[in-house]
């Protein structure tokens, strides 16, 4: 006989899936620009928030847990208790404020979609601008006027953000957080997302900043000495650091082959998707949200002994006609594909364990994706996968040039992540009357110069994460994740000697990191695999490494790969994969992975071949 507690768990699972799937389907269509049903999405988002914040659930769950028998049932009920403890809004005023917040953010999102940004292309024409296009221009365009237009686009967006409702949303977020008993919204989010106080967070961030302070200033001084004072200007910095190698790398990592590289690399790592359905929307277009992301409309879990496979959507913003976009798109594909692997492999008995919001730590979730995209910078991965049209492998000299360009600015790049948290902490601590557009922009420039030593080539208020309540005050999760990534990489290198195409990695990640979902803390998952607690030191060591040491490591890495026997193809990913461009199906693996990869490459070449911008 099924107990009341088990019946309740099963019904709660079903109720959550219904409200979550409705919200996620509308999230996808509105963010992909295939639907303008903003009102429907707002209503679905509010219904989902109301479900998650319902205070009536907790006392019932606690009563059910008290009468439950069996470890599995107790685990499921305990997972839901942790979920509702993170999300319940017991104060009626706070519940009203949350509805106001969802509506205000939806309005800002709708207006942002209508904003027409422009920049110069390589022919000097004013064209429609996007965040990925501007970033790629800053990194790879040899034309200073093009780079200046890209930075000007970012600053135009910043000014639009502070003039069009964002600051009112900051005030509203603070009112909500204070109604919930927190100092401000930053305090609320750090405690909810990472189970840390802001003071604990900044103990870690301050330690990392202190460890890398000398390296970041040395990198700037070296760049100034080699390229002149103008190289430190925000529109020049990215290009003078790596623009030349980005252009040299471009023929070796065409986006037409990115899907093949992802599938083959993940197969050889032993990564499996456990029958998940994956929808990938990979190319930029007008009206599409300008940031890569991964969301799971259906979380994976066991329901009464039956496996419920995940349904996962993820996106990148590649423009194969633009130099540097293939590399950026490949990185996003590996990153979001890593998220998808995580959320397809959570093996709890309730969907609450396999979703990207609290009590799931953002740092824990980002560890999975950032570990996967970290492989792309490894010399043996580049040597094995990066090939030009003639099939020639990337030269050792280009890999060395990449290290010479990028290693001195590794600390700069990671500090750029920390920068967001310092800014947001102070933004939410400001008095409402002080939080004027001019004051907020001045605060952004102040923190950029303090943490980076120069104004940022990616101005703070042009970062889309700040506008959405799920990602606001959570950017530090990326840096905490990078710290865990370096610990994870170090563990596998100590044990196996290599990472690229290592078939033990996928099963180990699935067992120690992915399977438990948010049933374990980030630190507990690290302990489970590596035997070590969380530490910032390994990342700081990598950031502070000299070019000579980094090249020696890369050389040894390539030598080791030459000595290993050839790897096979690995097992199929065990996923139903659809690659779309808006409402158009580009390719799928219903017939075979090989057919999907061929169809994808043919579609990209047909639509973009001959459109690449000249060097």
C-alpha cells in the first residue's frame, strides 16, 4: 500500500513539472524571439514563483517526513523541504513585491528587445549590433574605428539601462529583500544561492584579488611597454592582447565544425545524456536574447522506479561570418553542453534536485559547464581537434602564440568576473536617493579601475546578468566555479596525467558531481571526487603562472598525447538532439549522429560560406 507521504511526493513532483514546463516553454520562445507572448510568459513566471513561494507546503512536507519510512522517500521529501525553505515567501507584502518585480523585469526585457543598437562592420558600414558581435569586434577587428564603435555600443546600452527602469528595479529588489528580513538584495541572493554571507564571500574574493594583484598590474605594464599607452584603452585592450592570434586561430576552428567537435569530444570523455531531449539554437539573429544559456524544461529524476529523462534547451550566438565568432560559439557550445550533461544526469527521486535555481548553488552548476569549456584551451585538445580546411592540425607555433598573448592576462580575465560582485554589492548598498544614473555609471568606472587597473573592455552595465533577478547578484558564482574547476582539473591530471579524450572523466563527473544534484553542497561534491575542500589557491596559481611555465606545460601535454594510443569514437551521447535556428530545424540525430553533423555543416556552409569578413 502506497503511503500518504509517497502519494504526496508523487503529486508534488507532477504539480511542479506542470507549472515549471509551462514557464520554461514560454521562456524559450520569448527569449529566442519566436514568440512575442510576453504577457503569457509573465503570467507563467508569476505562477511558477507563486508555486515555489507557497508557505503552505512546508508544514505539510515536514509532517509527511515525520511519518515517512524508507531512505528514498525521506530523501525526496527532504529535497522538497530544502527547495521550499529557499523559496517560500511567508510575508504577504513580500509576495506582492515579488509579483511587482516579475512584471517590472518583464517590461524591461520587452523594451530591451525593441532597442536597436548599431556598430560598424569591417567595410565601415553601420549595421545592427549585438553583444556577441561587439565582443568579437573588440577582440578581433584590426580596424580601430570598428573597435571604437563596438565600445560605444556598449556605453549606449549602459546609458539606456540606467535611464529605462533598471534603477527602479534595484530599488524594488531591495524592498523585497528587506521584507524578507535581509539587509538588501545582494545579501538575500548570496545567502540563498551560495549559503554564504556576503562577508564570507568577500573573504574568498578579497583573497583571490590579493593573490593576483601583482600579476594583473605586471600584465598591463608589459602590454604598455610592448604596444604603447593606447593599448590600455578599453576599445584597444582585447585586440592588442589577442586580436592577432584570434584571427590566426579562426581558420582552425570554423563554426561549421563546432557541433562535430562537441559531439566527438564529449563522446570520448564518456559523457552520456541518459535519453535526454536536447534542443540547440546556436546562431545569432535579431530578436534573440544576447547571451548563451541552458535551461531544463523537464528535470531528470526517478519516479517510482521509472526514469524521467531530461528535456534541455541551450543556446549560443555564433555568427560564422565574423572573425572570432567560431571560437566564441564553440566555447559556448561546450559550456552550455556541460550544463546540459549535468542536468540530464541528476538521479534524485524528485525534480527539485535537478534545476538551476536555489537550493542549487550557481557556483556548483557553473563548475560543470566551465570544466567542459576549459578543455578547449588545452594544447592537446587544440592539436587533436583544431584543423583548417585542408585538414592540417593547428601549428605548435600558434598554440605558443596563444599562450604568449593570453597567459599574462589570465588574472585580468578572472578578476573581471569578481569585479561584478564588488560593483553590485555597493550598488544595492546605496541609498535610493543616491542611486542616480550618473552616480551608478561613476561607481561602475570606479570599480573597473580598482579591480582591473583600467576601464573595462566589457562595461559593467552592459552585462545582461544584472537585469534578470535569477542571475543578478550571482556573478561571483562563475569565479567560485573557476576555482573548483582548477581543483577538478588538478585532480584528474594527478590521477590520469591527461584530460582531453579521457574516458574516465564523464563517468566520474556523473557519479560525484552530477548525480547528487543539489542534494549535496558544492564543497561536498568537491570532497567526494577530489578529497579536498574548496580553495582559491589553485586558480590563483594558474593565473600567476609565467608564459614560459605555461608553454612548458602545454608542450608536455602535446608530447603525452602523441604517446597515448589512438582513441576510439566513444559511445553515442544517448540523447535526442535537435539543432534549430528559431523555428527552422537545421539538423537532428533521428537517423544518426553522422547525418546530423553532416546536415549541420552543410547548412552553415550554404548560409555563410563566402561571407567571412576579410582579414
